[in-house]
């Protein structure tokens, strides 16, 4: 019995589950906290469709010359720049992925959207106050996978750090401003009355360009 117990302890040590003192190397997860985490994850996944709708709306609006939103009374314009992935809204495994600066605006993407696919992840370029920010957004949590801020202009290291932090904060505010604008439109009577018909027309290459 003692030998079996010793072997079990050695196995745990080799797996990295315990340290040399026999104490657990990983914190024990509280069952209630684990359940809450699972519930939050399910909630996020259940709302993925809203993130996909938002990214698809941004793609549609990026064809427009007018700003998509404003921040500090300054206009925000957005372009899709690079990889774009569309997925079926109903949870099917259907997926379309394209690359290239002009790919998001190709007829193939409009046709896929017309068939029920929505933008799931994309590389976007935000222009605000003559500064350009690039970011890859994911619809599942609407979080940032990767980002690129404007070139730093300061020379001193401390000033560079402050400038970099300022750009990161600005990027977060830009995303929030666009998301707020989408929610305003999505929850208004305008959504069904005019936006959805315009979206459908755009998918069929009949949307107005002005």
C-alpha cells in the first residue's frame, strides 16, 4: 500500500502536479467559480451572432465615404485590410476565408453574406485624427487578437512609453465608439426599416455608394 502511494506521488511529481515538497503546484479551482466561468463562456458564445452582425455591418459601412462613428467630435473611418473570415450564423461549419486588401470587397464576399454567412473575424484599419490604427477583431468575444498603433514620434524612452500607452488607450476607445454606434443603430427602428434592406441590396451589389 505504501509503495503504491509512493508511486502515485512520484507520478504526480513527474507530471508537474506537485513540487518537491509534495504540495500541489496548481491552485485548486473553486467549483462555484468554475461554474461561473463556464456560464460566462456560454453567454459570450451565445452572443457571438451579435459580434458577427456588427463586423458585417462595419464591412457594409466601410464602403461608404461617410465616417462610421465619431470620437471626441472627430470622425472615424474604417477599412478592411487583409484577412477576413465569414461563418454561418446558425452554427454550421460553413466558413469562407479570404486574404488581400481588396478581398473583403469582392463579389464572393457579398454572395457569401447573401447566403447567410456573417463576418467572424477581420483585420481592420481605423483612421482618426490623421492617425491610423490596425486591429484584428474576433466576433466571439469582440476582443482584439492583434493590433498595430501609429509610429511613435517621441525620442525619450519615458515619453515613448507614455505615447504608446496613449495609442493603446485610443485604440480601445475607437473600438468602443464604433461598437456603441452599431448598438444604437441595431436597437433603433431604423435597423429593420432601412439598414437591413440596404444591407441586402449591398449583398446583391445594388447598394448606393454615396
